[in-house]
């Protein structure tokens, strides 16, 4: 699915180039809703708020999806990446919205700058999406860019899931790389949690964990033998989030 920055930092006259980039990605995908392993596409556009443009089961053909993308309206306003990631998690990847059990979920998050609304929630929301099993590819255009934030949004390793260019004119050149990242990516459900987010029943491993909050103390069952061992991270929030992403 696409998470698209439609805020004021992307000028109105440039927004069509964002839509053309999305169209170029879709044109490279195998879309067939009647086959279980083929691609379905959804889109969320955001500024101060986030809005669902269409769901995974709204359109059935590639041509209909492309037409829907080209009809997305420019929004203006501030940049709330956290709100967009939250909207993606809570409103898109649902069975009745077209999500399929056992099929990997990918998100392309496009922005041209840093979040300037609910900034401290951006990385926690990205972590929550990864815990839910969403593989995130970050695409950014412009200069300067908030690289720690973009790296924290992208799935690990960020070197394979973060793509940047300085100019909108260079966006088309990213299309093959982004499609390759989608094809090569191996989404997985992360098991690195803040201590307040341990399993609700520590002996019931089948119960899906819920992200309850973010602190600066983390545990990683994949790296540390005991769930009760912790790592104290005396770092600012954005650095702490980055460390959590790299624990896996």
C-alpha cells in the first residue's frame, strides 16, 4: 500500500509527480485479486490528518487503481506521518478491507521532509507497524532530509528499504529500486518490545502482543535469553527508537 505525503511542503505543482511515481510502481506489479499470491493496493494520503483514498479491496484491476491514484487530491497543511502510519495500521490491514491471512503486507511511505506534527509519535507508530508484520519502504525527496527519522520508519536493514533523491525530477529513477525492494523484502513480525509491551500472558506465546506504550527500557527475546533482562537506553526518544529497530 501507499502512504502519501500531501502536505504543504510538497508544492501543488509537484504533487502530480508523486502520483506519477506511484503509478510507475503499480505498473510493475502483478495485480490479480482473484489469485491469493498477487498484489492488492490501497492508499492513504496525509497532511495534518490522514485520509484513506481507497482500500485493498476497493479496486480489482490495475487500470482502476491507476485511475484512482491519479484522482488523489493535493491537501496542503502540516506533515503528520504518525497519524498516517496509525491510519494504515488501524484502517487498512483488516480482513474486511481486503487484507489476507498469510500474505505479506508492504507499505511505501513517501514524504519530502520531516514530520512537524506529533513528531515524537512517528517512530513509535513505525515500530508498531513492524510489530504487526508490515514491511515499510521509505521514499523521500528533497534536501535536507531528516535521515534518522527516515531510517527509523524504514524496515531493517534501512540501507535496503530507504530511497532518497534530491529532486522530484529524479523520482522515476527510483521506481525499479523500490519495486525490487518489495519483491526482495521478507516481512516478519518483530519481537522487540518496550518493557511495558511484554506479552499480556507471559506463558501464552500465541496471544498477539499489544503495543501499550514506549519507554526508554527495552527487551529483545530474539537477542536476550530471558524476557526479564532489559537494556537501559539513556538516549533521546528518536535515538532510542532507532536502537529498538536495530535490535532485530
